[in-house]
């Protein structure tokens, strides 16, 4: 038995208590770790080089190996394999590679330094790879953020509509409001706000692909006179707004820029206005971005803890009116995204290649499990400059509104949802 195989076996024997993992090592040795015959997963490690790389830095190299064919899944589903790792290793906070983890935490400020030029490159890496990819698995409105599920039978389309409605209520919209949407995506939320109230929405993005489709949609829906989209870094804006909303963008800001981000919101928000920041959050203490995600999916990104967000808000002179924590909603969203992605994996392969499909499958599974196991959640933080900028109880969020397409009840009028989207 080789030294590398021996080290790997020792680690896995000490780690795998729940579930069963079978491993075929590069020299042909077969080993079983854990116990039981349910949800058995079996992997084959293609070479000693890949085994060495995985042992030295599993957080980065296991994903690399799966993408490149260095780890081949022989039995079971990728979800079952990674869930086993989460339950036995990641969920218990065991240190799998102390030295790489130390350096990632030590240099995280540098990794998340996102001046305007770098922000553009980072956004382009993920969002400018083609709208056709996102059409494969997103809902019809192209919502690429956590949906809001009010019942187990809620569909993805319904849950995304409910998410937009929930955000619209928290903004406390009034006719004639000027609204800023930071990181507007493909324009779905901005268009929704303009549909439910007579407001003017200015959406900004750094993605050329998103900008083009958002503008096209605004004209097609006859809302071009009240919704505008521009290619702008939020830091360059000078106009004032009654409401500011940002969904799924704060994760790209970078820790060194939190002060600047909230100071800009404070400067741009009118004294009677409200702002709503919807962001993935870390349920634990501050950490570092997963290196595989940082390299292949979201360069420059970071999932913050509340302890990192709130001080920057306070120093900017803003008041926190409400913080809502959406816990398993994103896990359910990602589950449905992956199901749709795999159903159309042949199309994704035609657009890119098999390596890309494996990469995105790995990304979607890792992301779902991070929410499923309580490492990540979603924060919705309502901000203002005045204590009375929003109602003093949450009752208004769950009451029917004449300006809302449907109420947030534990059932959904599917015909009404369809009518809103047509």
C-alpha cells in the first residue's frame, strides 16, 4: 500500500461515521469507509497525482478533480457524495487542510479587493458567459437569487414571484417614488416594482449580457418610460432615490468595500426613504471564501456574517429597521435549479462542454448543501434614516395590498400568478 493511499485511508476512517463511501485508489486497492447499504457512493481516484493534490488541499482540489476527471463517481449521485462529506467532515468543522485555510483567511482582504476595473472582470466571469445558460434552469423571469417558498407545493415560478412581492412590500412603495436597483440582473425585480406601483426604477449592472436583455424586456412590456437600465458601477452614482434595493449583489462587494458600499447607500437615500439589502449570509463567525468557488464561479466574492455587515451600516449613519433570516428557502431554490439544469444537461454540453456541466453541477450541489446544513442562509436587511420609515410591526408584509399582484398567504392563486406574468 502506497504512502498516499495510507494517509487517505487513515483520514477517511477517522472521519466517515455516518453513511458509506467506497473508494478505488489509483493502485487498484478497494476500501470501504463507514457502514450501511443505503445511499452508498463509490468513487475512483484516477492517479497518484490527483490523490496527492486532494490530500494537500481538499477544499480546492476535490472540485478540480471532479471537473477534470481526476475523481470518477462510479456509484451514486453527486449530491449523495457531497452530502456525506458535509455530514461527516465539513458539518463537524473538522480542519481538512490547516495551512491552506490559514492563508486564505489571512489574505482574504486582498482576495476581495474589488476596485471598479476588477469588479467588471469578476462580474463578466460569471454573468457574461451567455444568457442561454441561465435560461436552462431559471424561472421565466430569470430570477437568479433565493426564492420565497410559502408551502411545500410552491413552484419555482410562484416562489420567485412571492420573493419579488415580499421585497416590494418591505420597500414601502409610494406612487412617484424614484427607486435604485443595485445589481439589477436581467431586470425582473425592477419591472415587477413598476408593475405593482407607479414608480420609476433605475437599474444598474456591470454585466453586458444582463443589460441587453433587461432593456429588451422593459421595451417589450411597455415599461421603458418608467424603468431604465444602465451599465454603471454603483459607486459612480450621484442621484438621490426614495427607495434603494439590492438583491444578490452584496456578495460581490468584497469585505474591504463594505464601508464604501453603505456610505454610498446613505448618500443616495432620501431622508424618508427605505432600503432593502438581500444577501447570502454566513450563519457562523467570519471565514474565507471556498477556494474552488472563488476560482471557478464567483471570483472576488465573499459570504459575510452579520457581525461584518452591521458595523458598516452603523458607521454609515443608517438605521436597521428589520433583519429577516431566510434559512432553507435557498436550499429549495437550488434544488429546483439543479433539477432543471440536469434535465437540460445535453443543451448545456452543446453550449459549452462536459467539463463545464460537471463544474456547474458541482457548484449547484455545493451551494444547496451549504444552506441545507446551516452554514449559509439569506439576510434581508431593511434600512432607513428614520425610525418611522416603515410600519412598526411586520403585519403589513402579510396583508393583502391593492398594489400587489397577490397576497403572501399559505396558498397561491395560480391563475393570478399566471396573469401577472403574462
